[in-house]
C-alpha cells in the first residue's frame, strides 16, 4: 500500500509539473512520452516489442502525432484569433496537419507490413492488425489532451483538468461506492472487483463534480448545468467501457498489468486505459455543445 501511495504521489507531482507548463512545448513532449510508453507496453503484450522495425515504426507514428500538433498549433496561434483570414487559416491548418499525420501513419504502416512479409512465419496477422490499431488509436486519443488545452486560450487548462478528471473521478467514485455498498458484480469474468453499485456511484460522482465545477468556473446557467451533467454521465460510462476493454485484453493475453513503470499501479496503460476513451468523448462534447 505504501509503495502504491508513493508511486501515485510521484505521478501527481509529475502531472502537476506538466500542467504548470501546459502552454509550452512541455505538454506535447510529455504526451509523446506517455504515448511511447503505452505503445511499448501494448506491443509487449502481443510479443512484438523485440521486433525493432515494428516497434520503431509504431513509436515513430505515436510520437509524431502529438509533436506535430503541438508545434503546428503553436505556430498557428502566433497569428492570433482575430482578423478576416482567421477561418481560412483554421481550415489550412487542419488540412496541413491531416496531411502530415496521414503521411506518417502511411509510412509507418508500410514498414509494419514489409516487416510482416519478411517475418511471416514468426508474426501472425492478429499481431499485425493489433499494432496497426493501437498505433492509430492511442496517439489520436492521447493527443486530445493538447486539443482540449488549446481549444480555448483562456480556459484550456481548466478544460484539460476536467477532461482528465472525467476518467479518474469516475474511477474513484466507483471504488469507494463499491467498497461501501457494492454487492452485484458488473463483469466478474473481466474485472471481479467492479460492481453495478460502484458504476452508478462513479456516474453520479462525475455528474455532480462536473455540474458544480463548470457552474463555479463559468457561472451557473440551467443550460450549462444540464450539459455539464450530461457530459459527466457519458464520460463516466465511456471510461468504464475503456477500463473494461483494457482489462479484457489483459485477461485474454494472460497479463496482470501492462507494465511496472508505476510500482503498485502497473504500467501507463493501466492508468490511462479509461482516459483513452474519455478524452475524445469530452472533447466532442465541448466542441459540439460548448459547456464553457
């Protein structure tokens, strides 16, 4: 327990340092580092971490996505938010970024397929398509951290914190509710400790925290409270799906944890599994409904 607490405290300190420098290149670099570790853990899960061409291709693809977005948005934002050319620059940035990312994914995928052809007796198609899936999903999902932070120049940090809390508050609420009154198992074969009562507790906790936080930060309106509450509910449910999905992969592979980088907690995939699903969901809500 002590190891788990110390490890968690170190993680909080590191996260706090990254958030303190959120408006600098530190955030994209930190996101790239997290992605790199997560991809390594996932490739190790399917026994491809020792295949250097595939490992390097996946890592290069993963690192390129947040770094490109971080650098390009910083250069783009230097032009300001006002002026008749803003909409044109916005579309031009999106097009250029998509082109660069598409090229990176295509090149790295080509390396994976060529390696598969060369080692087709050793590498199964399930492994290859797993790698292709995670090297697209993980970078895109985690880069949403930067998208959220730069969504609004005035409240980007607040939105980023709330996006991360969408996963972790639900997990905390579910844990304590499950310990207190949990009786009915949610998915006993995948995650024996999760209960239906815990899920409901996590949903309610996230909904309440979101409603209060957004109302205090931006000012209370009925519309904002409803949107914030709905966002919290959806994020809590989506986060649970992400957590269970990652647990199912571990169960089928025979892993207890994805890694040991955080003693007592496991790997970064064990800490960010629900975040992978929650961040894009949260970003979609603030972009579509404008909870800010």
